[in-house]
C-alpha cells in the first residue's frame, strides 16, 4: 500500500487508511530503526518519545487527504553534541518545521510558477488547496535559481 499512496518514499509504513465522503485519513509511521542527529551526524536508535504531525497534502479525488504522521524523537548518543534530543525526518515526505508535504509544496510551486501571486492562489483554491498570494510568492522565492547555460561563441 505504501507504493500506491507514498511512492518513492523509503522507510515509511501505512498503518491504516480510512476513506469517507469528505476525507481520506492515512496513518503513517517510520520503519527505520533509528535516525541521524542533524547537528553531529551520529546515528541513534534510542527513542525519547513520539508525537503526531498532521502535514497538509494534495487532495485526492476531490477529497481532503489527512496524514497522521507518527514522528519519533531520539536521544543524541554523542556526549559532546549540544543537541540532546532530535526528531526524525522523513525525506521526500516532509521537511523540518514544514506544515506541508513535499508533494503539496511542489504542486503549489508549479501553480505559482505558471500564474504567480493572486492568480496562483485563486487556481490553487479551485483545486482545493487554500493558500494566500503572499505564500505563493514565498514559495517561488524559496525555489533554487535555474542553472544558466554557458554562453556559446559566435561561429
């Protein structure tokens, strides 16, 4: 089921799926044994606690998709590291401090690239993705600059 709901995301398990008329609720957790400390890079398997995150995702079939993501906190095993605990990250699904999935972020960025501020926000709302025009512009501002090809000489 993970391959169908969350393609190309490693170490993720779908615990349950509930479909109703208004929403699709998906309970997700990590299957990795541990996580890497973002400060020192040490691998830890010692769990401190866990908590729930509810990142917004792209609607599916006209229904709201609600992800219920179980995230674990780990103790950093390195005594010299200033960070005592840290939360695991799920690359390809979320990023630190983000309230959106990567899939939603890329969808909104594509709408923003095509239509920019106000028009992009209106189009996103039509797709069931409420966003302000300034948030669309912030997404565009955060995108990496495209690679500029080297100039070619005259022949």
